[in-house]
């Protein structure tokens, strides 16, 4: 069984064809989880300071990139699969469309990503009224720690914690899609 979706991102149309194995692919499993504008700031993290924090949750993530322009990402997170399409970033904003897909499809799509796969552990903590997601990268980017905070508007005030060292929101080297293309730390 095949599920087809036509999605327009930044004026470009994409036809997604997802096929299932066992059990048969159900179109209702590919409902839109997020159809919104992502507004996000990203920071480098001090490894010594962050090691003392008490995180509220942890997720094991493997994510690969089928395309970087626009970004088409496949993610395995806590035994669930996701397909995400993101438009180009303008400032700290971009369109994001995320769909849950069967885990077997996600595993097969990750194989198509080849070496463009990142592994990381995501830990979450609240600070200054915001949920911060802190990614501890493994594999080829072992040692890199990035923190992200999502906002309701680009001008929303963010209390920056003392465990971050530098904002890299506008530095394309730290976009996950670009990190997947490199074999060394930026």
C-alpha cells in the first residue's frame, strides 16, 4: 500500500510516496504532527557546567538527511519514526512539517541517508520559563553539545543560562543538516 502526500514548502511542491511493509501502511499513521513556523535559537554548551544539571527527560535520537535544500529529515526517537520537511531558515524562523511514520519505514529511509546520519542523546531542562533541549552528539561529532530553545515569536525574551557559551543560531555550520555532511567538529 502506498500513501501519497503533496506538500508545498517555500513555493516548491514535493510528492512524498511512503510504502509500508508489515503491517500494511495506513495513511492515518501519517497525520501532520506539526504544521507551524519553527522559531528557535541555538547555543554551544559548556560541557563542565552542563554535567551538573538535573535533566527532566532523555531521548535517544538517530536522524538522517535525504535532502538539505529543503531539509528533509528522517528521525528515529524512542522507538518512533518521523519524517520532517523544513524550509530555508530566515533569521531564526522557518516552516516545519513533521509526520509520524512507521518505524520500519524510518529505518529504511535512514539507510538511504548513507553517511548523512547523526546520533545524539537529547536531554531536557526548564530554565527561565522555557524548555531547553540539550543535544549531546555521538559518533563523528562526539563532544559537541548544542542547546536549543523554541520561541513563540522571534523577539521573545530568553533568559540565557550560564551553561551556554555562545549563540550559533545564525551560523549555518551548526544546522543539523550541515553537521550531517561533515566528518569533524565545526
